[in-house]
């Protein structure tokens, strides 16, 4: 599904696959609890329904290390295992992934069957063995499901690396397909997402081409800025020749691109963000020794205009204040 396969992880505790754990792995007091998941910024799903006798067995948190073109931070992942009496072999497990994923619901055995169920997380495709609608299954696997953060981030940049977005996979052994369906129907984020800022506010994922802020600045030989105070962001996103995103590079907090035909750069970092209001520090270097720095305060708003005689609504960046350092 995704081609980048960089799943280097610094483990908090060893991740065990739900289907292969032994009785000796069961611990009455897990090292981590569900409360530890509430401390993570990512969405972590937990079921509000479990079959009789099922109890939490373990919670694991691991971390993806950043790639060369990603912010210098660790990216948390989580997994959960519930089980009943180990002798019955009943389990339900949740795992998460950020990148480098493949199909989960693949089984090599011939005695398998596929199905689809509707869930609050969208359509979920299952594969299970043995075949048949009735009886407890030796194994059930669902395909990966994207959470709301992943949907937001990929809609902004389909080729970008997810920051808060995650894929979630659900598996079970020793239960029926209807029981599995009832569990996944009950899944909910462990944190009350309504009480926390949305993904765009938590991460300030401002994906504006640095050249936009260069348009706000005047030339070095001139003196009056800002020059441009309102910019059509919809046009910026569509005009890929002028605002080429291929050479954008994340360098820590800075989003950077080269200045054409020079060895210089344009870059900015977000200083403040609240909703659709931002303050950024913008720097530009033409390839010499002088780097100019300015602070730009702006809102992102919707504006109605006439284009080709027809009304359209566009997103605009509207400069509120400008300070040159």
C-alpha cells in the first residue's frame, strides 16, 4: 500500500503478535496501561465491548525514528492485546503503523474466506479461517484502517510523511465473526477528541510554499514591505511550475526550498498558530553572505471573487503584520 519501508523503531517494550503469545507471557500487571495511551498525541482506539472473560493483557508503545527528510522527533505507535483464558486461545489485538505497511488480511491457507463489514471507521475487509459463517475462527484479520488525522494529512499532501496520522489493524483468534464485528463496532478513541485541538492545530502543519512569503518581502535594494498582503493559496497549490513542491525540504522546524539559479534558499518556521491564525519567521538568502529575516503575522481566510464572470470562493493568506529584523 505504501512503498516507503522504514520502520526503525525504538521499543518501549517488546511488541508481541496477538496470535502467537504463550501462556507464560500473560502478566497480571502490564508494564503499561491504557492510561499511558492517553498521553500520546496520536489517536489510539480501544473497544467498549469485549466478549465475556476477555481482559487487557498488555499495552505496548514503540517509536518510529525520523527519516532524513522529516522533523527531528520520534513518532509513537501503539499496540494492545486482550485475551480470555489462554487455554481457550481467545484474543483481540490492535496494532498501528505510520508507513511501510502492506496488506494485513492475507492468509496462505486454502481454508479461508473473505467478508466485508461496515464500521464507524468505514468499510472493513476481513479474512478468516476456517471457512463458514458459524463457529469460532482460528484467526481473523482486518485490513488497515486510516484514522481522522491520517485522512487530514494525506488530503493536504498525499506524498508527505504522516505526523499524527496512523493506520490501525485489528485481529482476533478463538472468537466468531459476529463477535469480532461487535468489538470493532464499539471502537472509540481513548481520548475525548472533542476536548483536544484537531490535528491541524496540534501539529501546525502549515504547508505553504516559502516563495509565498518571498512575495511579501520587497527586494533587498528596495525599502518598503510588505509588498503583497493577500495571496490566493488555491492558485499557489495548483501552479506547480511557479511553486514547485518537489524541492521542498523539512529541516527541523524549517520548511525550505532553493532560490532558482542560485545557491541560496528560502525558508520559514511557524512561531505561533491558533486555528487559522499564524505567525512565521521567514528567511531568505540569495546565495551570498546576507540572510534577511522577517516575522509575518497572517490569517488564512475564504474570499469570494469573480473569475471569468462567475463567482468563486478561494482561500487567501491575508497579512496582518510585518516586522523586518
